[in-house]
């Protein structure tokens, strides 16, 4: 959606315009109900044509707002204030046609002021105070009075007597009083519902903002630790590169000085040393990638099935004897693709290594993979003692000092890598025993352009 690409402040302003659109719909509905009740239930004569014309104008403004929300143009604070000002003039027109300041629902001018104070900076709120106060003041002097509510009498009762006149005045006052009471009651019910609605949503918004701030603080702390670990990894990779290069050269020279035909046992050992040196170089290469030095060139689109095969084959080169129980379901979309990153591959292999270290040889570990058009779901389970209860809630979120259970910095970097790639990772203990890691990763949609 568009909101995912807009600045945070502009998203908030667009949300305010959307709320304004919803509230204006409520205002149109409530005003229509009031006109119908007043004219057809209370039988009070009102200038219906002018009132419906004003409501039609409000509907036209709201139609424009609806079309405006469907565009990509950013919404400004001045635009919000202008729309609220139009609502003030619309309310003033409705009140002008229905008694002005004597109308019992003249309190409705407080609503635009409340909306402005909530949605916009203080300067706009003071301008709205001036606008609403001026409109209210004008309605005191200029308005179309509400029609007198007279009791209906037959011509035979139209007698000019003090008793009858007194009866008419008392009846008229009672009707006016009842109308005022009804207007105040309706105003209380409407305002109470509106305030409750706004307070509930405002409280929800504040809680959501607090949660986002807490997540942001946690992410900032984790990123700070990742930067420290990345710096240490880059330094270690740089320091170890030269000694390993020297060892590789020396091993090659020994192989040249001692021909294989005469020194078979020595050459066999030299080959083993060379293989281990190459393995260390690959580990340093992955370490450098994890620290961010090769991230730009490590990610590439790849078939999901091929990627899973590649990850498992890389892991198998160093864990050929570990039993692996595979459960892969490619029936949904066999052509699904994923961004194959070296850091992601290292993260999955790290989880498999941790599971293999603690799982009994005869049981091995489970590797379950299934996916839909949007996400890949991985589940890696071992049959070992599981995560310790004291640290299970901190696994991945921070580095664990103890590494006896296969935990530590590796899972911390794995957790951070998967979260950074837009995925989710959950660490838990299976009910039947053993630790379980559930990973969710986004896939490349066929409509996405890379």
C-alpha cells in the first residue's frame, strides 16, 4: 500500500483526513435524521429546500475528500484545516436556517474545535477558536427564527379571552421547553458517543505508538550490538586472513618439496591441512558477509527449491552422519523464488548445526518446509534437552554467554539477520521434548520487479 512508502508524518496526516471523512459522513447522517424528525415527527415547519441544499453541498465536499484519499498526493496540515473550516461554515449555514444561537444543538461548534486541537498544531487550534467564535456571534444577530409552536384549535375556540390567551402562552412555553429538552438530550447522547469513540481510538493509537517506540528502542539496542559484533567480525576476518594465506602458501611449498610419489602419507596430511585452511577461509568470508561488507553482492533471486537444496547440501558437507528427517511440501507453488543471501544461508546452517550438536544420533533432527505465494515457513526441531527455561525468552534477542546448549552469539546474529530480511523467527520447546525453531521468510512475488 501507499502508506508503506510515505513518510511517517504524512501517513498520520492522511489518517486524519480519513477520520475527517468518516466523521463528516456521521454528521450528514445525523443532520438528515434531525431534519426528518423535526419536520415529520414534531411537525415543525423548516426551510427544507435550503437545508437539503446545504446537506447536498456537504456530500459534494465529502465526495471530493473520498476521491482525494485515493490519490498519491501528500496531505498537508493546511488542507486538513481548510476542510474543517468548510465544516464550520456548513454547520453555521444549517444553524442559520434553524434559529441560529437559539438552536439547542449550537454546541456542535465545539466538535470542529476539538478535531483541530487533536489533529493539528496549536496555531491552527487558536485560528479555529476565532473562526467558531465569530460564526457563533454572527448567528446571535442573524438567523431565521424557529417557527412558533402553537396548539391547534378549532375556529370555535378562537375567543379573545384572558383565560384562553393564558392557556395558549402556557402551552406554547411548554412546547418550546420540550423542544429544548429534546435538543439537549440529543446533543448529550451524540456528544457522549462521539467522545467515547474518540477517546477509545485515541487510547488505542497512543498504546500503538508506545509499542512502536518500545520496538524501536529494542531494535536500536540490537542494532548497536550488531554493529559492535560486525566491527569485531570484520577485524577478526582481516587479522586471520594473512596467517591463513601464509599457511596455504607453506602447505603448497611443502607439497612441491615432497613429491606425492615418495611421500604419500605426508601429502595426504598436507591435503587435509589445505582443505581445513580453505574451510577457514570460507568461514571468514561468511563472517565478513555477516558484518555487512559483502551484503550488496550476496543477494540474488533464486528458485526456492534450489535454494533449500543448496543450503542442505552445504550443511551436509560438514554433517554427513547426522540423520535429517525431511518434510518439504512444494505442491503450492513450485516456481516460488526467494532472495538467496549469504547471511541467510549462514543463519539457517547455524540453526541446523546447533540442533545437530544436541540431538541424539539415532533420532537426528526434523526439517519441515512449506510455503504459499507470499511466505516460506521453516521448522527445525531437535530431540535434545530443549532451551533452558531461564533464557528461552532472551534467545536470539541478546547474546547468551553460555554456549553449552549450542546457544550464544550465533543465534543472536541469526535472529537479527532474519528480522532484517523482513522475516520472523520464534524459539520454543516442543511438548514432546526438544527445541524447535520456526522461521517465516518473505518470498518474491511474481508481480514484483527486482
